């Protein structure tokens, strides 16, 4: 059976209270019993002293019926058993034994209370009387004037244990009744307190249940300035992070779905194209050599496009899985950009585009970076600037010396990028002009690779573009200082 937190708290409190009440009742009963017996012993000693005085002040002869009857009535009035014993242990008077039966009463010299009185002047004991067969509490003392009256040597009083037990039982019942009443009151208070304590927790669990069933707008609330309020705040913080993570997961799932769709589409196009060209050649073996070369060139172009796409996909995968290793070192910026221009000069010439370096003279400026990956960045940016330029357009590479960094830029006089597309051009497979992009052999992954590499250098790619005027892409690298 599942117990709620409130019931567990109540059961715990009740268990502890029951144990406490039982233990306290036992301790209280023991202490009260000890106190009552000590008090009874004191009272009996006082009464023994009174009897001692009475015997000293009056000459009694317990062989006389009148004296015997007098003390019998005295004991009866005091509700105690009175016994007088001589030095040899012979009973000379017993309020519970008729006078003519005294000779049959056994010797009392070995009774524990008599032995204790002989040694300590006062003695006590609890036992069942061998004479009247009742449980009694005994107190005895030595008579102070034994030299004057040899008839009495020990004075003994006894009280029935039933009387003592009755008083103790009454006290125990009162203690248990008080404990029971206290238990009932505490149960009520505990129930109210537990309910008050667990209600905020119940509220938190209700909100958690709502969240479990998809209500992400739920919020944990608790009034007050205690641990539960801290818990509610902490849960709200965690919930907010979960909400953010959920948004990210949904975005990633959407990107993954789009990515798979885009990859499938991008791969299908060149594969189908190559397949079509080859099937055409196979089904028309009499095709002229000129047309054969034409189909072969087209198939080769699609194969190159497919190879570029696969290489870019591998690069993206390595970047996003953290397998892209960066080897950072300082390098001469002017010489590096000059080599980029040299490598891409032929491509620019083929497309009737002018490619040049804005900085005419080397100034020894050096920057930190991974040259291999930065080459990939510049080749993507410069290739795009060439491919999407106008006839007889210009592409300019350059660098700007700043306080702690070096700004690298690529600018062109191409068609420009509409403002609404600028925020998305670094997304995978995003194209401003899809048809033109495929026509010039773009994979749709170049700028995404650029973004990741530059971010790995703790920098950001900035874009400035005006339609029909041109675009400028730039980023900054940490400066290493001047060198030869």
C-alpha cells in the first residue's frame, strides 16, 4: 500500500509519541512507587516512634486481656498490623492473632526486618506473611527502653500490599489516561501540522504531474521564505532550462530532418544526372565522338560536384562532432593572402573577374590561426565572390591592422544579398538563388563550414551587402605582432 508523505509523517510522530508515553509511564510508575514506599516507610517509622513513646510512658502487660485488647483496637483503628516481639524472637502481641493463639505463632527472630532492625535499629521488608498468609510491607525497630521492659524488644508494623498496590494502580491508570488524552490531542495537532506542511509539497507534485503530461507553461509557486520556496525557485530554474533545451531539441530535430532531406536531394541530383548521361551513351552506341565527349564532360562535372558535396559533408560532420583538430600558430598575413590570390587567380580569370590584394606593401603583420582551415575559409569566400560576381567584376582581399586583432576581409562587386537572407546564409544548404547556386556548382555547405571554422578561432563572420552593389565578408584574428 502506498502511503502519502503526510501519513508517513503522522505515523512517525505517533510511533515516537507512543514509545515516549509508554517509557515515560513506566519510569513515572517506578518513580512514584519508589516515592510512595519511601513516604510509607517514613510514616511507619513515625508511627513506630509514637508506639515506642506510648510503651515507655505506660506500663503495659500483654498477658492481660485488657492491654491486649487495647492494642488490638489501636491497630485496627490505624488499619495496620502491629506485632511486639521479645529479645528471643517470641511474639508477645500480634493484632491479627488472638491472644490464646500466640503460643502457636512461630519465632520471628529470623524475620528479615527483625534482623535488619537488630543491625541498623530500623528494618523493612516485603513478603507474604507466614502467619496470616497475606502480602505485607513490614517496618520494625528496636524498642528504646528494653532494659526497663524485657517483655518487648522489637516493635513491628505492617501494611497490606493490596492497599499500596491499589494506590499505585490508580496512579498508573491516571498516568495512562493523561498520556492517552495527550496522544489524542497530539494526533489532532500532528494531522493539522502535517497537512499544513505537506500541502505545499502536494502543490509542487501537482505542477510536476502537469509538466509530466506536457504542460510546459506550468510554474512552481510557494509563498514564504523557507526551504520549499528555495526548492520551488530551483525547480523553476530547472524547468526554464528544460524549456530552452526542448526548444533547442525541436530546432535540432527540424534541422536534422531538413538536413537529411537536403542531403538526399543534393546527392540525388548529380547521381541521377551521371546515371542519365551514362544510360544515354549506353543506349546510343552510335553517338558521335563530339556528343560522347559532351556527355562525358557533363557526367564528370556532376561527379566533381558530388565529390565536393561529400567532402563538405565530411568536413561538417567532423566539425559538429568535435573531430576537427585546430593547430594554431602565427603566420605572416600579407604573404598568406598573396598565396590565396595566386591559387585562385586562374578561376577568376576564367570567369572574367579581377582578383587582387588591397594591401600593396607587406608590413610584417602576423596573426594567430590554423592556416590549413583558414585556407578553406578563404577559398570558400573567394570562390563565392568570383562565382556570384558580375562580368568584369572585382574581388578584393585585404586586411586591417587593429589594436589587438587583424581584420581579414573579402569584398566583391557582385549581385549582393537581400537583407532578409543575410541572417540565414550560414545555414546548411541554404541558398539565396538555388538555381544559380547549383548552376555554378555550389554545395550549399561552404558558408556553414566558414562559420564553424571562424567560431573555432573565437571570432565571428560579419556580412555587409547591398543588392546590385556587392558584399563584404570579414572576420578578425588575434594579432601576433610584427615580424620579418
